[in-house]
């Protein structure tokens, strides 16, 4: 018998949340173990019991989906997050997918697509709908046209608090030292380093160190 995938759901509209719970009750191999009305409640429950994948709404009060995603990355770096929202905004799609979300779905998708996306995410496979793929491709073309030979500085809010902390000390210690400093696993450090390289356009840790110095996160 295959393992049941534990799903954490964050959705602020009770009717939508209850509807999803009813759909998942009929899904094979998927079980909602956390059902939260906002990001803060989701994080609290994740700390108490954990989950395998997260289905995350964007427009939630107090702590929206993006802020919640940043906290999940810092505290649960191995957890796969799928955004489920009404927002068909290419800019928002790119922002989520480049900041660590594993998938992006619109609430108009059918249940089979949502279930399959979660199953694949649990197995480490990314399944993106056409509108998400198109947003990423168009963004890549735009970034390519802007290249001037040096990595471009992203807006400050592109970085999580943990990533900013790493930028301040990267190069001053090895991965084991970073892991000990922040109290997380080496795998977690590798996850953050990959995100930093992706966001800055750097291809290696030494280049990332130079980027941090050039952009005044560190003194030479």
C-alpha cells in the first residue's frame, strides 16, 4: 500500500476551505492533516505536527501567502509548497516560483489537476500549468534582454530574512559552519544557497560572496 501524503491547507475563506476538505476526503492517497485559516495558524500547526506538502492561498489576512512561504522556507526548507489562488497574474506567478514555491495553480483548476500536482510535488516532480510556464518563459526572455554582463540586483523584498543573514556572513565560514550558526541542516543551507544563486544570477558560492560585497551586505 502506498504512503498517504499529508497535506497542509491554508485558505482564509471558510466555504472554500470546507469545499477543499470535502474534495480531499474522496482523494486516494491524500489526507488533509492541517486546515488553517491564515498563515500564522498554518505555521503553528506545521511546527506541532508537520506535513508532506502545503496547499497555500495567496490573499490571506495578517500574513499573506508570500510571507508565509518565506517562513516555511526558513523553518521547513524541505516542505513543498503549491500556491492555489484566484490571481492569474504573471508577475505574481514568477515571484512565487522564483522565491521557492514548487507550483502555482488557479482555483479554477479541476480537482484531478490539484491532486496530481500535489502527488508529483511530494515525489519531487514539478508540474506547472501552461499559464505558469508561459509566465516563467516570458520573464526569462525579459531578464535575458536586460543582461549587461553582471548579475542584476533584485529588490530587497526578494530575499527572506534568513537569506539576508546568510549574505552577511557567506564566505567567512563553510557550509557546516553556516548550518551550526543558524541551527539548521546542511541540506537546509544548500537550499538557501541555491535560492540566493538563482535570485542574484550567480553561478557559484565565490561569485555570490563577491555579489554580497559589491551590494554592501558585507565589507571587503
